[in-house]
């Protein structure tokens, strides 16, 4: 596994906290693995339409099995104006292999961004910071000291 931290800063919006997922997708936008989810009430995951479609297609939404199978559920949502540092664990097999990190966000009654941010999953891309297209203001990756 490759461990790194990701600082996420949200835009300053009013309303409910954002649900979002961080998934690894390939260049055809096929979900390979979900590595982080913010939002502990899975009844709202259907607001993230692309993520939900993936969960349903793979039977990953069943109550008893849901959380262990999606690998990476963290807990509560993140609200407008907040900053949070997330610990990401990326399988070496999926790293630097023409794959992407997809940040997908949704806020109740405010909107949905399937590609709030997409980042190529390689060392060069992860050295940069990125501005979001939706509820995420920006993200920056932090590698552990070597």
C-alpha cells in the first residue's frame, strides 16, 4: 500500500455537509476501488449518482455487507468552509498505472459533482494542488517523510 495524506478544503457554502467519495477509476471511468467515503448515513449515497450506480451494480449497498466491501468509510460529512486532512491508502497495483483518483461530491438540495476533481494517480500529479469544480475548493497531497 502507498500511504499519503490529502488536505481537502471545502468552498464556503451554506447548508448540509457534503457527502463525497474518493475512488480509483481507470481511463474508461470504471470504478476499481473506493478508498475513502465521507458521510456515515448511506441512505444519502444515492445522491452521488455515479458512485451509487457502481455500488448497486456490484451489490455493495446491502446493509450487512456494505461498509467492509467499499473499503474506506470514514465517518461524518464535511461542511462548507471546513478543512480536513484525510489518510489515503492506495494499493500499489493501482498506482502509476493510467488510473485516476475521482473526488465525487453531493450536498442535499445543492447539487452533485461526479468529477469535482480527477487526479492522475502518479507521483508527478500528486505533487500538485488542484481546484475543485463543485463543493471542493482545493486539495493538496502530502507524502510522508522518507
